[in-house]
C-alpha cells in the first residue's frame, strides 16, 4: 500500500499548535502585567499622597508663622513692652496664646487642589499645644516661658485610593544667632558654640560715636553694629535689644571695643555680643556688662574668626536687678519657628 504525505495538513497542525501555545503563554502573562500595572499605579498614588501631606505641613508652617508675626505685632503695641515693666518672654507668650484661640477654630481643615479636586490634604492638631518653662518642665501659664510646641498631622489623599499621614511638631521659641557644632569653633575640642557670621546678621548701623555719661540712658530695640567709639561714663546705661557688634577704637593707647569711664556704668546686650577688641571695665569694679546670649572676640590677626569671650560675662557679676532688665529688654522680633527643632514623622 502506498501512503501520501499531507504536507498542508502537517503545516496547519503546527500553526494551530503554535497559536495555542502563544494564547496559553499570553494568558499566563496577563495577570502578571495587570498586577505590575496596579503596583505602579499604587506606588504613584502613594508618592502623590506623600507630596500632598508634605504640602499640608508647609501650609501649616506658613499659618503658624502668621500667628507668631501677629503676636509680635500685638506685643510691640503693649505699653508694658515700651516701658519695660513685663518680661518679654511672658508678654509674647500671652499674645501668642490669644492668637491660638483662633488657631483652635481653624483646624481641622481640608484643602483641595484647584487642578484636581480629588487631590487634597487634611490638617488637624492631634494634640493640644504645650508650653515649656525655662527649667524644661511643662506648664500651663506663661511664667518663665521658654517655648511652645504645636503638634500637627497632615493627611494627603489622592483619588480616594491612596493616603499618607505625616506628623510634625513645630517649636516656637526665641531665635538665637548661634548653633552647636561638635568639635569645632573657638579652637577648642569637643562641642562648642560657633557664632553666626555677624556680617550676615540684620544689624542697624551706628556710625557716630556713642558717649554716655551723667546718668544718661540709650535704648535700642533692635540689633546694632557700632563702627565708632562706645564710651560709657559714670552712671551711663546702654541697652541693646538684640545682637551687638562693636568695632572699637584706640583708647588709652590700647584698642578697646567698649570703654567705661567712671562708676556704675551698665552695658546690657539681650542677644549675642561680638567684640573686635576687649572691653575696658575701668578700675572701680562697679561697671557691668550683662549679656543674655554668648560673647565673642575677634581672633588676633584674622578678619572674621570669632573665639568665645566668656570672661567678659564673668568679670563682674550682674546684680539681680540688672539681670532682670536683660530679660525684659530684647528685640521681640526674634521670636519664630525654630527650623532646626522641627520634628517630622513619616
């Protein structure tokens, strides 16, 4: 018997087998492709939700800063501020608490994006604000006020599917012109205080000589840069409500940044003090330099290297009454949100 090979049928069979294999393999890939697509969309949604929640933190920062600015404005209108009859920390705290009475009616708040109403963030104060005293204990009054901590939660939402929560703890405190850097500054070892370059501080330029005597008092409610002589005579008082930079002049055949002539002279600096040269306290031991912040002196042979100058703060102990004036008298504009203390939890 003779057999005939059916080539067409054989080829058709192979084609059918290949088609079946392709379809079967494709069906296996479809679930994986769908899952990958879903995962990509989910990751994109989570990223967008995180972005939205971060926008809520920035929004809150701006709002809190507006409350601080308003509290500063109201503090400066208070007659007790101008007359130095109230501790400025206490005064600012009182005004800030008034502003926070509006804060409690502001939250919770929901903000939707104009471009896509399904992209939004929700803000709430998940805990009441807290007040810390100067001895680092939690208090409810403004006595011995150090700072205020404001806990905020921001929840970002995208298309009703993705959600991300961020918690932030804003600290409102009196800003200082220094930061602690381990192992640097002042030529010492270990942690020490490194001053901010006084060239970048917002200082009011005082170009004319300052000479006080005869129980005269000069008060400046802002930081100052003294280019000329500062001479404080008997019973003279110079009060600076902020940071101070003294260039100094030649006096008594020696360079001094500040010179005391006579008795009972007082220099009050409510921020940090920068001295190009040393201070001549005179020989009576009745003149006082009272500095609320840190003291620095320009290193010899340099133009902008500052070393700690602690001896000027300890040379003559300030009487309690003068120490109280230091607390009362400083630039209240220095209050604000301390960025370095902002604690954000994702």
